[in-house]
C-alpha cells in the first residue's frame, strides 16, 4: 500500500508528540496517573423526540425553530431532537390542505411516530375532515391543565378565547401571534409624493393614496407603479372592504354575530359605495388573475407595488429574500370609516402532542420549555410578531423599528378583540346564507355598481 508523503509526515508528527508526552510524564512521576486518564465523553442521548417543525425558508422564523431545538438539546443532553419540516415529510405545495390532512390521518389511525405535530391553529380544518368536534380533546394533550403553562401565558388568552378555538382545550403554547396589515413600500410612497399613515388611516386617506398612484402613472407611463398586490392563488385585497365594514360596527360581537340585520346590510352597502369610488383609480392590476403568489413575493421589495395586504409573517419571508430591502416595508393599520373596535389578528397554537406519542412526557417538557419569557422575547426579536407567551420585556417589542412598533400597537390597542381574517362574517353577511356573493370583486373592478350589487344581495337573501 502506498502512503502519501503528507499522511506520513502527519503520522510521524503525531507519534513524536505522543512520545514526548510519555517521556515528560515518566520523568515527572505522573506515568501512573496518565495511564488511568480517560478523555471526556459526550453524554449519549437516550431519547429522540420526533418533531414536525414549521416555517422552512421563512427567514428568522425558521432560525427560531432550529435554535429552539439546538438550545434544548444543549440543556438536556439526554435528548436528541429529530427536527423535520412538513416539506420533508408530507407537504404538497399544490394541495394547500396537506397539513391538516396529515394531522387528520394521524388522529384517525391512532398510531404515530411523531411526538410533536404541527397543528397550526387548524382545529376547524381537521374537524371538517374527521367530522368529529371533539377530535382535539380525544387525541391531544391539554396544556390548559398544566399550572406552569397557565402561569406563563397571557391571562387574557386563558379566559376562554384560546380554549374556544379548540373546543375546550389548549393543546400547546400560543407562541405565534400574528396581525394583518396594509403593508406599504415607503420608497414607492416617497417616489409618488405621499406619506402613508402607519396608524389611524381613514378611508379618505386611503383613497388619496390610490389617487396619487393613478396621477403618477398618468404622468409616468414608462415607470408605472401598481397600487395593491393581488394574486389568484391567495386573494387578500378584500381585507380592505372587511376592515371598512368592521369599523361601522359598535362591538366585536356585532361584527362576528353572523346574523343578518338591516344595520349590517346598510353597513355593507356603505362599504361597497366607498369601494365603487376607488374603481376609477385601478387599484388592482388585471394581471392578478395570472400572478403566482410564491413566485412574486419579491415584487413588493422591488418597488413594483405601493401596498401589499397580508400577515405579519411577511417580514420573515421578505427578510429571507433581502434583509436590506425589507427595511423599506412598513405595516400599516387598515383604513376605517371610524376607529375600529376589532382587528384582524390572532394568537394560535402551532404545535401539539398526541396523547399516545412515543415520548409524550419529554415532548411536554420541550413545549413547556418553549413557553418561557426568554423564548417569548426571542420570538419577538426574531420575527417582529407578537406572542401569547408572557415575556420579560416591556410590552411585546423593543419599539425599535416600524415592525415592532406595529406589533406592540395591535396587541395593546385590540387585545383579544381580534378575528382571523378568514373568519370575517362580512364574507357571508349571514351564516345561514354562507354562499351568498358579497360582490366586492366586481365592484372594485368597476364591472357593476354598488347599488346593483346590493340589489342582488338583498334578492339572494330574501331581504327586499
């Protein structure tokens, strides 16, 4: 066998050092002690937690999950965490329900290799698949019964709202807080000569911003700016109308009632009338019908749009694309006819533990370790989003930038007077007529008038 010169020299060098150490030890009388010396051995993990993660390729949110697992392993060296993301296990980008389908399958089969599942606030979706309203109670550990969990969770979330989302239990820490926003690209605003309000935006303000975009485009046809991003994959511009409508309600309960009343119909009529006045400014570019959401996320960073409607998680997606350009983005409060009494936001349980998980007790310890003040503060610093875990910092943020300021504003101004965007009762106007068209889209695109839309709505509801 031929040995390379480099390997031979390395071996000779190592042997020489070993011989010198041996001679030194013998001369100093420490030979016996050296013979019994054993190098330190790393503790071998005796438990492997199989953990379904979340937020792959979403910037700091992915880093949060990975660092969480690494830190727990370091502090608990008997535990190895096998972190796998849905994209590595079951997620199908073409099937937006693949997450809840996986959870439903695990619940139905009653057998799982996974200790911690990604459930991500999907009680209703799994319920729809299984047809069992008690599926979470039957199959998931209830953290609301654990004093340590209750002591470190925001009290207002323990007073019914969190458990109501899961039909009576809380299956894990409410680590993820989120809000929806009218994201503004500040460089675009500066280019067209406006300054967008971050808080307290009125409908008249919003209309003026769209009018400025139209004026700029008329004067600069070779440097056009699109007003509001929209994609056929995930339509979000309706959030503007929902917010306007919500501002006409006197209470969160009235907004979420799901019962048809004349007041609610009049409020939606006023909303559509306002939306109709925006149509001449062409707020939604016709290209939205062929715009892929995942393939165009950088367009907002590249200053192609003034506004982008979506959740606070967009900070993490954009910063993963270009951290510097993300600093141009500002989350702004949705416009209203008057101050809102309710706002689109949520605190949700991201992970849960099956009662029959292979390492259930260790998995519970892991999620309780997540439900700590230092983790809450790490989440806020990393993601610029609020959290349902009580932190040590004043408020939910440092208040150091536009992202933290907005998270702090939403949490302190609305508390639990919030709704998930997709739960909005304005989409259906009446729970008994859930398929009734609300006609936002044809009105904002100028295809029909608000008056014609309301005539059709009243006819479909049997309310002439």
